[in-house]
C-alpha cells in the first residue's frame, strides 16, 4: 500500500507496472487506482487556499514596489501625497486582481485533477486482460501527468499576466486621479527583442494618445478633429494576454503635441509660458 506521502510519479510508476502486468480486469481495480491518483494529483498541485495565498503575496509585493518607485516613472508631476490620496481605490484594484488571478488558478487546478484522472482511466481501460509490455513507461508517466505540468505553467502565466494588468490599471488610476490628459505608448518589445511583441502594439511605440473626458478635454483645450487618437479607440495596455506595454502619462497641456490642441488650448499653453517667464524674471 502507498504511504500518505507517496508522490504522484511514484504512484504512476506503481500503477503502470501493475496494470501492464494484469491488464484491465475490473471496475474495482479502476476505481482503486483512480482514487489514489486523484489524491496524489491534488497533493502535487497543493491546496486551493495555498494557491490563493501565494497569488495574494506575489501581487501585493508587486503592488507595493510599484507604488514605492515605479508609479513615479509612469505619471509625470505626481508626488507621494497624490498617491496616498488614491489609496482606497488602488487597494480595491489590488483585491480585484488577487480574486481574478486566484479564481483562474483554482478553477484550472480542479480541471487539471479531472484531466489527469480521465487520462488514467482511459489508459487503464485500454490495456487488454493479461497486460502488455509494448509501451514506454517513462513516456506514459509524462503523458498521464501532463495535466499537472500544464497547470503549473498556467499558474505562472496567470500570476505574470495578472501582475501586468494590476500595474497597468494602478498606473491608469493614479494618472486619471491626478489629472492626466494623455500619454505616450511604450511597447516592451522596443528594447527586448526576445519578447514576442504584438505587431499592432509595436507600431504604437512612441505614439501619443489623448484621454477622453480629461479636465483639458472638458475645458475645450483638446482637438477632436486632429490626427491624435484617443486612448479609448485602441485596446489599452495590459488588457490582452501577457501584454507588457505601458503608457507614460502627462498631466500638463504643455506636454501635448501641438496638433492635439485647439486654438484655445494653444492660447492656454502660451499664457502659461508667459506667466512662467515673468516669474523667472522676477526671481532673477
């Protein structure tokens, strides 16, 4: 009999040897092995509560690091007070991402257990009475335990992807909450040639996008007839799976491309430049 700590691979090795020698002989044989395989698979994948805790810890660490340093490189003109004022909204986004990631991982975990058990049942039922020796036991173990390997890859992917989404959404929340009016698109593939960047995202690198409904838009400073696109006209950064693009947000009309401004906007920028020049002259 297996011990409580018997690994899935050891149990598969024992099962393959037994069924290869005897063949599929009874329902009791089938149920006995699949019950033990199910328990070993669940142990190999860990408890759902552990997956939720690991995901929460990883995303929380990423969140804290971003608010300590990264956010100030993504949004021009903000300070720590600005970020602290948005803390409840940002924490809610963290909680939302933790729930989404953990839910995806736990659902796939259950599916991985089901896939593994189904593969085992399918193989056992295929072996004729008297057994068979026409098989590669190593390859068979890998095939039967593929659900576990697939789930571990899926978990890493979900953790990483939800991390990208968390940072993209937190940056946008801080930017919009601080009065951002637009931003420059940056694709991770600009500098990392090993990254499998989407072609439609790469061509956006360096493109400026306007934020519809910003304070500058509401005051009539932003042109809706110019060549500059609004951000809501494209898929946002981080939305598509494993998208690592990001926006560098700006909060001042002075940083907008001239073609993004209305005549009122250009007058606004000119008046601000004149006021700044007078202040400098007074302090000289």
